[in-house]
C-alpha cells in the first residue's frame, strides 16, 4: 500500500510532480521565454540558503472556490544562462476530474531590461462545463 501511494503520488497524472514536469516543459517550449531566459532552462522549487538541503520544495496548494471546485496553485523558479523567472500556475479540475490549465505565466524580474510577464497558457473557461454538457 505504501509503495502504491508513493508511485501514484510521484507518477500519477494528478500529482504535483507530474504537473510540475508538464508545466516546466511548456515553459521550456515557449519561444519568447527561450529568447529571454536562454537554453537550457532548469526549474526548481523554493530557493534555499542551506547547502545541506538539496531538495527544493515546489510550493503548491489545492483550494476550493465558492462553488466547491478544486484549484491547484503552484509556484516554481526557472533559470537559464541569460536570465531567471518565477512561474505561476492555476489549474482547475474539469468534469472528468482531470486538471485543466487556467493560466501559466512566468514573471521576469527587472534589471537590465524592464520586468515582464509572459503568458504560456491562459484559459478563462477552465473548469466550466462544455456547451454540450449544459
């Protein structure tokens, strides 16, 4: 039972690990982010000043909205040879109980260029029933 729980958490379609991997791939494939951050791009969780702490936890939480729908909120960091950014995503469970992107964007801090927000995914209808389903 413990082994199944670990495997399903790490490799299941709804796991944080799977969502993080998919979101990072989408960020890596965005041409504008490739130009700004550079390639190869790496993603990781919260920064740590401790040299002993190798695992950087990906900040995520599941919250319920007023209608009782689940929303997954996640934040992770993206670094490349030219720049870095902070990725934010929100996903909503659809009628099939699968996560659907509401938004995925990367904030690029200011510095030698102005601060910028690059949207990778945006779906204002995420989590809403399809017209045929009404």
